[in-house]
C-alpha cells in the first residue's frame, strides 16, 4: 500500500510540473537573448516566422532587413540563439470575452 501511494505521489507531482505554464517574465521593451527552434507558422500567404524556446510559447520574429529574413528562413527547423527587443501585445476577441498575450522579438 505504501509503495502504491508513493508511486501515485510521484505521478501527481510529475503531472503538475509538466503542466506548468512557461513563465520567463517577458517584459515589453526588454532586451533579451533567446534560444529556440525557428519555425514557420500559419497558412500561405499569412505565414510568420517564430522562435519557439518551449512548447508553450512562440516569439513572433519582426525582421526589417530582407537579407536577415532570408538568412533566418534558411534556418527553419534549427535551434538558434537570437537577440532583440521583446514586444508584448494584448489581443482581444471582438466580443471582448477573451484576451491573450502575443509575444514578439524585434530583431535589430
């Protein structure tokens, strides 16, 4: 009985830790160096490049230089470290019932 109880406690703690939300305390305007996988999200013609440091957050990449954008597009699927400014935008539904944070990384 004691063995089963210990096993259930370990399983419960594991589930709680795995379900925790990614919290890096991303602040609007903060300079940050972030490592993650570069991915392309969305459907054509509305695709965006994102940096995914974890499975629960995507940092949308804002790239002004076309040469930098081509270079980053060639690295889709690879693990990269990028430095830029964090931008946090609150997105709300039309009926104002739900809102969420959109995180972007402005590359300079």
